[in-house]
């Protein structure tokens, strides 16, 4: 590398600028904390000035070492000082970031700034651990947003592509941006490729019942014999059910049917202003409680098996507790997938929910109105901002790329609204006050519920890297329900850990019959098994499915098929 005065001056200017950037980032963060007020808690006791001074000195020394290392690096040699990226961070993996010493320094200086910000956060006192977690989250959001990869002037991939395409990539990026402005959201996939009911959500069946909140789908049998006891599935209402039925080869619904189950599924409506008055009790009565009764009538059995996914599991379990108080016992077994019943630790989702925010929501939409789908989608996206926000800002707008077709991301973009009264009740009683786990504390549908009275066998799945339902929190269900529980821990996260087809034989899961110990003790003694938990669950459910009999077509004389699956409710998009 040439050692001329111009290059020295350039590097000196860059080094000084990025040292200052690190200091500015920290000052902006401190200013943000001051404005956030109750979001992070009072800053007592005061910050230890010696700790901050030590971090500042270390930061300046590292920046100087980095500058000198890049300045003195010769072609073909490894730098004397290199800043490590976090595992899985692909933002600076392209060769353009290392080919130029300027950009090599630029991205590594940013990584140092980010490390410095995180370290300073750790020496800032906080009122409690939740306040500290909020600070960490805010620091990460600020650092992610300021990455040089997000800006045209500091992204060498943008510059190289613009030169190679003679500016066409810039034009394409601007057009992508304008189209996304019209949609009101960032495009994550080529949405023109997918159509619900045509190439996703294609498992055969029929809608056999509907009300103002849900359609009940009964799927067509795929085996010569089925168990007499059907399976009723309650997915989450905060997104569309077809995450469980994307393509035939990764469809959990099709797998359920293939195992000889008569499967019913609740397809929640995407609420409009007409449903803006609906509350928690309405979801219980018109959702699982109705679905269970209809399934019982169609199949002519006293008990069914039931499965709930995420908040669908919370709604389902609450419904069963209501029915228990009414003297009904309609479910022979319960499966809960990544479900919270104890909300003591809700992961990063809980950082968005505090007394001030919930009270504000209650004042605006608590008596009527909608929590918009866009708010929900933004919240979940910023939990993984580099993957679900900035990655697409860079690709769509800087590089002018068209997002690739990916069914999971199509589903992720197909968000749903929530009725304001439902959302506010859920946030206060679950996330804020954690009332559901307390016997007799909550009144639902006119009765006080006690989850401990639910004594059916339970299959409880959590996933090890779940950032929405921490697996240790899901494990606390073993302390709440009254029946025998099989707890299984899957690999990966909230979605990939659940949608893990047997046919692909990927990942692992852990099993341990002893659920009397705490979560860490359970995992220490657990046995790891290769492949999908689906097969383990199917083996667990089979003895509970009743005697084998010839299958029947969806519906009955009373419940005639209304329309083919997946029905029209799931096709309604939020506006």
C-alpha cells in the first residue's frame, strides 16, 4: 500500500472521525436515555466516573491500534489488529469491505464503536434488570441503525454496483423505495410469486363453520384409517395460521393429517374496524370453546385432542380452564408449542410493555379500535433488526435488488390487526401483571380460572433460541398445569424450531422425563436426539387418538362445508 502524505492524511482524518463517532454515539445514547425517562428507570446510583474513564482510554487505544494496523498493512498479510465480528453478522462479509483500506478501516472502526457502546451500557446503573435490558436493547438498535452498510456514501458494495451498472442500481433502488412507501412497509420477498390457497396453505379441506371471529377448517383425510378422537388446532391470532401450512413438504398441518388424525383448525379473522370492540372473552368463547364443541358434534365424540401454538396456546389453555369451571372436560390431551402461561420472563417482547405504555393504549383503543398490523410487524422486525430491517434497506434500496421469493417471509409480511380491547387486556393481565398463573386471580367469561385444575396429559414444546418465548419461561408451565407433562426442547428459534419437518432430518431436540428439577437442571440431564421433534410428538399422541376407523369427509348434516380450505378469512390482508 502506498505510504504517501495524501493517504496518511486520509487515514488520519478517518481515524479522528470515527473516534469522534464512537463518542457521539455514546452521547446520543445517553441523551436518548434521558428522554426515555420511565422507559429505563432512574439512574441511581450515579455512574462510576473511573469505570467510564477506563473504557474511554481503552476505546481510544483500540481505535489508534486499528488505524495503525490498517495503515501499515501490506498486501497479502493479515492485519496486526483486527476487530472480530459477532457470529452470524454478515454485513461486512463482501470482499469490497476488505479490498480498500479505507472501507476496511471504516467497518472495523464501527465495530469498535459498537463494542464501546455496549461496554458503557454495562457500567450505567439501572433500577432493575428489566431497565438494564431496555438499555441494552436501545443501544443495539442505535448501533444497528448507524452501521456504515446502511448508507450509500459509506457502503463500497453500493458504489461498486452503481459504477458497474452505470447508475441503474441506483434507479432500481429508488423505484423499490417508492413502491415500499406506497405499501407502507419494507418488502422482504417477491410477493407476486405467492397466493394463499394456490401455492401456500394448500392442504385439502373445507370450512365447516364460521362466526365473526374465526372460520373452522376440517381437513380431508389422507390415510385409510383415522383415530376416532380428532385434533383441534388453535394457532396464534397475531399472525396468519398458514405458517403451519406453507408448502406440502414443510407443512405441520399436512403432517398431522398424514399421521391419521382428523384435524380441525381455527382460522382467525383479520380484524377490521367492525371487530374493534372485541375483547379477550370473545376470543375464548367464539374461538377455541366454539371450535371444540363443533368438532365434538361433527365427530360424535366426548373428548378431542387439542394443540395451541404461541398465543394460540395461551388462548386455548384459558378456554379449557373456563370450561373446567363450567363442568366440561372436552379435551383428552393438550399440546402446547412455544407457549407462555407464566409471563415472569418474556424476553425482549416484554421490553415494549410497561405501565405507562399499556395505560396509554387503554386510553386510546382499550374501549374500541385496532392495534394496527404495522405496529405489530415493526415490533417483531426490530427484535432482529439486522436480519429483518437493515438487510432489506441495503439490498432493496442501496443495491436496487429485487427480494427473492421465500414463503416464510411472505407469511411474515402478511400481518394482522388486533382488536384494541383484546390487545390491552392481554398486555395488562399477561405481560404486565402475570395474572394467569395465579389460581383464581383472573375472571374469564364469567368464572375465575385455575390452570392447575387442568389434569390432562400435556406435550410441551419450547425452542432453545426462542427470542419471543424464552424456553425457561415455557418450562414454568410444568409448575402450573395439573396433568402429566412431557417437556421437549427443540433446537433453533420460535418459528424454525417448530416448523422442522421430519423429512428433512435437520436440527435436534432434547428430552428428559424428569420435570421436577429447574430448567437448567432439566437441560443438564436431558438427552439430545437428532432430527425433528415431530416424530416424537406423533408417537406421544398416537395412543391418545382412540380406536381406528374409516375416515369421513369434512362436515356433517348440521355443519355443511361452506367453502374449500383455506377459506376467505385467512386471505383478508390488513390495510
